[in-house]
C-alpha cells in the first residue's frame, strides 16, 4: 500500500483508505513490520456513494470525502483504471476525491490513453497537471473478465498541483 511507502519516505502522518479488507490486512502487516504504527492509520471505506447518479454514473461518498476536504498536504493514489463494467469513470472519481482532500499536490497513476482528458479535468478543478513518468504496468490475469495471461498497460504518473 502506498501509505507504507509514504511513511517510509518521511511523511509525519499518513491515512490509507481502501475498500479491500485483504489489502488493508497486508498493509497493516507491513505497518507492524516497519514499526510505523504511530505514523500510519488505515481505514476501510469506499470513496464511492452507495447509490449511483440518475444516469448510472458513480458519485463521490460525500460523507467520507466531505469530512476530509483540504485535510492533507499531499494525496498519493493508484486508482482502478475505470474500464471494468460497473466501474466506468472510477479513476476520475478517485482523482476528484484526492483533489478535494489535498491542499497542495496529488500524485496518481492512470492509463496513458486518458492523459489529455485528465489534464483538462484537472485544469477545470483548479490544478496544473504534469506527467512525471511514462510507465508500463504488467497486469496479470486476475479477474474473470481478463482474457489474456498478462497485458502491458501504458501508465502515466501524474502530479497535480493547485494553481496559485
């Protein structure tokens, strides 16, 4: 989990949010192993609202996100790509939540094919968007809808910073 990496890199206070209990269990094992319990808090929560919008789009969980507006200096995330049936646009929703929660900067990984769209969205939210790195993710067959043993996905590491 990125929370552990943030703490290891010197962040004084870290909050990790994930909906996946297994991912949180592994993260907690790492927190314990690296003895960073006083720095990292882990929370199981969804950034998506329980109900979808009128046209079926995913909506922010205002109870979670609203209570954390501008509470953090920096947000670091690796959202789902938002291409699986039922989660279209979830990557944008996670990015929006991070932008609402962060005072200064957001670092996020996204499919390179969405770069132009994400840059325009970031600008409309009052953020500058910079591509820090172009990467290749080897995504193994993990879900029923995956058809190949593995696929290389072109991914951008983005840095969004609030416009001054």
